[in-house]
C-alpha cells in the first residue's frame, strides 16, 4: 500500500492528506489512488509483454465511471456482467471492441444492447443462451461473436462464495460436454464462435489452479481447432489475489508464467479480466469515530461507515486492515462497528487497532474492490462519496448521496395521496 503512507504521523494518498479531504467533504468516503491503478495495470500488462492480449477490467469490482475512464485511458477494456455495466463502460469511453460480457442470466434486452454497442464477445454460459444469442443477433441483422464459458472443475482454494470453477457452481458449461456445445454453436447461423473463456474464482493466492485451468483450456482449443472451429481468443478470467493481511499475493510474473507455459507457442490473443488485482489496494474507506463504549467484555469503536458501505467483513468475514489516519501511541483491542441495526454490522472484530478517540479517523484498507460496488442504502443510509487522487489533487468522482436521492425513485400511490 505504498500509495497510502504516513507523513509526519498522518496518512496521505499520493501527497494528499486524508484528514484534509475528510474535513472538506465529510465522512465516510472512498478514496482511490490513480497511480496505484496505473502502476498495477502496467505491471499486469508487462507480465505478458510480447503476447497479443486485452486486459478487460472487471467492472463489478469498482464500477465508478471515473475509474473506468482512467483505466480506459491506459488501454484497458471491460469485463461486464449486466446492461448497467455496459452502460457504465460506454459512458466512460471504453472501446466496445474491448468489452467482454459474461453472466449466467443475460436478458434479451441486455443482449440487444450489447449487440448494438458492438462488443468484442459474449461469454455464453449455457446451451439455451446460445440459442437466444443467435436469435437476437439474427433479428438485429448482426453476427454475435461468442466464447463459451467453460467450467474446468478446478478448485481455486478460495472462499466458497467466490469459487466459481467447480462442477457444483452455477457458472459455465462443464468441460466434459463443452466440445459438443461448441460444435452446436458453430452450426448456428448468426454466431461467430471465436473464444474460450473460464473464470475459476476470486482472490486466488496460489497460481497452480490457474496453471491447471490454462492447460485444460489450451487442450480444448486444440480439439476445437481440429473440429474446424477457429478459436482466436483465450479468456482466462480474473481472480488474481492481493494482500489484505498476511497472505502472500502471487507475483504477476508467476501468474503469467503459469498461463504462458500452458499456452506455449499457441497463436492466440489472451484476454484477462482482473478486478481486485487492480482495484483492491488502490482504495481505502475513510470513516470517523462517533462513539466509543465498553460492554465489560468488549471495547467498541462506533464509526460512521457500516456494513452498507463495506459489506465484505459481514458477508465473507473478510479481513481489512484498520489504520488510524493520524497515528496514535496507544492501541486497544476492539470491535470496529457501524451504526446499522444488525449484530453482523462490523468492519473488524477483536482487532488490535490504534486507540483513535471520538472525532478521529480510521482508514479501512484494501477497500477498492467490491467496496463501493457492493454498497447499499440499508437503514436508509445515503451512500458514501468517492474521491480519486491524482497528481497531488483530489477529484470527487461520486458525490455523497442525499436524502432526496434515497426517495427519488419512489412514489406514494395515488390512493394514498391528498390525505
Ligand atoms: N471475471 C468474471 C467472470 C467474474 O465473475 C469475476 C468476479 C471477475 C472476472 C473478477 O474477479 P477478480 O479479479 O476481482 O477476483 N464480492 C466478492 C468477489 C466476487 C467476485 C465475482 N466475480 C468479494 O468481495 O470478494
């Protein structure tokens, strides 16, 4: 986390004081480092130097159009999973020819929108979806470029909620039957079958499952080419892990080696869909201490960010570092909790943290991925602001929601009006 560091005891992001941002825009807020994004993107890309490749940022991890625009300017494409994500990617100026679209439940309307936009490829996830893609392409007088998402049945050894490449998971088509599905797709008149896709899970801290999956995919590509299907793209999905606490994140070179060894000299364009690897450590959530209290057995730091702002601790028991924005001499074992009315509303449990007093600030670290993107309005809490720091300045890339935003889309039914 070099992009968030202390100077004279207070935390800065690329030379901008987090305390200053907090005093100017209030809390809680997410703050991202542009340099972190660009350095991670370039490191990822350089690991595959000399190979034809497209790096499609997984929009779901950090979908703000300010961030997408930054990544687009670096040459990134987008991995999308909904019409909403397509809208964001296009609004951010991402080249449609670098957009790949996965997801087990694409609606016909979403498919039409993506066809209109001229995206690079649909990653089809079922036999029925192949028919729907074909029908919609035909109706639109277009051809749909597709890959089929293969479920390689490889154990990613990560949290069960974010494992996706096992037979028991809902994703993709089983590797045992997928060759038939490819042949079927190739026979449909409005589809161009050009890719194979897999995504085995998220937050992988070992590269061997990637190597196993890549071997399976490469052997499939050879079979498909032998069947006369001209596969041009190998999309290996995302999933490369990061360090949240004490886990060792794989080096990009080792990840690249695992995949490139399997690919050998195969003539293919590689596609990657990193999300967390680019966004996770690029952002932190800054929150203010509202109250402290002792229950006799526990000390609580009650802060103004909650599970609606950052769901990962409640949902996955995920670890996020909790650091003081202004360093303190004292530490204390505490639960850092939010104002939401649920016992599951915590950002950290039994954590030795800085003894930040009421009014002080904490930075919840490694919150750039699946932080704001999973935020909700639960307990009618307006969602936090988002800020991007670049070149010594900060830019509000999402204003804090207002109460009017909360009720904006709602209405009182006519039979209850004029009471
Ligand atoms: N491609 C596909 C098809 C995916 O489903 C995902 C993530 C990615 C790429 C990006 O994976 P990444 O590189 O970020 O690991 N909410 C969870 C993570 C869910 C991941 C879902 N799919 C969390 O907070 O850990």
